[in-house]
């Protein structure tokens, strides 16, 4: 059984980044934040729950749009301060309707 105390919520004012990735395609879909409660809600429900820093509230991704994310696997990094959530998405992850929130390319410099 997973021990939630392995996650270091103290580094980021009780929030840790959660990277959401498509389980099948491996495409990075979005980045959001979790605290203990949203992580527990995710583990209990099997769908992604996050904590909105701008609205100061919990949100179940896709609850209003129907674009739910069903959790397949979860990992935490070596420092215990970032979570990787592997999901089966039921629709686009981005509020713009794009599949991923990462569609704006940075051009220039040495890239």
C-alpha cells in the first residue's frame, strides 16, 4: 500500500506539481498541482483531482466538460516532490480544446 507520507508537500506550500501523461501515447497532457487531499481524492476515485491555485479549490478534471482522466498508474520522483500521473483521457486535456496544454512552441536562440 502506498504511504502518502513519502510525498514531500512541505517544499511547495503544501502543493506538489503533478505531470499528467497519456498512458498509451506517452504525450504530456498538462501540469497541475496536488495537495494531500487532492491526491487522496485521486487515489479513491480513480480520476484526477487537483488543487486550483487561482480559485483556491479542488477540481476533478473533466467533471464539467466530460473530459475525465482515468488514472492507470502513478509515480513519484526521487525527491518525493513531483507526481507523474499516467491516464487514459476521455477527451482533450486543455481548456482550449487541444489534446495537450503544451502546443505553444518556443522558437529562437540556440534551440
